[in-house]
C-alpha cells in the first residue's frame, strides 16, 4: 500500500490481547510508514510492551490482525524467523547471548537466519558495532560490559540483520541514569538517518524531540495519537493531560 508516495510497512488492525480474563489490549489500530519514528508512551501497565510483543509475535494476538506489507502475520503458515529478521526488536533487558562475545552476538543471526557466510556476517557486524561505538569491545563477553554498552551491542545486533522496521521496548529502563544518554544518542542518530522505528519509552523529552508521531496508551487503548507538538503541547484527552502533567518542562 502506498500513501502520498510513502510505503506502508505495517498496519495493526483491531488488535486485541487477553491473558485469561484479563484484557490487556482493546481494538488497537495504527499504521507504520517507511521513515516513521513513532514513540509509544503511557503509564506502566497500559499495554505498550504487550503491543510490541504482539507485533514481534512473542505474544499471540487474541483478536484482530497485523499486516506486514499486506501479509497477515497472524497466519499460522508465516515463516516467523524470516519475519523477525525484517521486523527486529531491541529489549529492555538486552537479551544478549552470554556464552558468546560481542562480535559473535552480532554475527549469529546473520549466519543462522539470513544464511550469510561468516566473512560477510563479520564485516556487517563490525560495521554496526563501529556505528554504535562498540568496536573496541568485540571480544568482550556481555558480563564484562556496562548496561549501556550491552544495549548498544543489542542495537548493533538488531541493525546487522538490516531490518525494515525496528521495535524498541523501553530500551533505557534497565539502565543507570548516567548510561541512558549514550543509548538515546545512538537512537537519535538512527532516526536522523531515516530508520523506521516504533519506540516504547518513558523518556518524554526524547519522545518529543525524535518522533514524527506519538501514541499515548491508557488501559489497553490508544487514547490519543498525533504529532509531538499536538500530544505534548495541546493534548485533547483528559487522561493524556493528566499523564503529561507529571512531566512539566517537556
């Protein structure tokens, strides 16, 4: 699908997710176009991370559909590893392989999923590790790294798969405050380069500065969606206003 010359990469249509009788997501609808940087904000428990996990098929939607280039990814016949190589994810707890060094972490997906030879996988891994400032640490194991360094490796690993869309699930929430900036700087550079991203974040100033669109979620619903200016400076919903009142000065 093409709208005003932009390619629609992903479309979430009437997405619902329940865990038993507990309804976590209710009728979620939005689209992601090439070059979009979408920040998803809201209180803890509003369904933000569950929505990302449904998009990455780490959770199975209870209802609705998710389309990747008009292909319904909820179809049981979908090749999930191939899909995840195109729609990557960076987790709040890094999810690195602790039995591998930094370079191996960034090579393994390329070799096993993309079927790249080790030489080209290493070249690609080195390129992105350099990009995130982790080239000096290629032979370190994750346990030897700080939280910020681990997250930068996780971002490099995701980038090495050359995804069309990258999902970030609260990528700074497990970091000490002094390490948050180094990760946000990397993400800001990626946004400026045109990488398509959907970012669940509690970093309001970052969301305001980096996003093309902001989605505010509350109680499993998209309460409000708009440009950063609309959401942060002129929110329409009383729920959005109440939430943002905690972040004076953003």
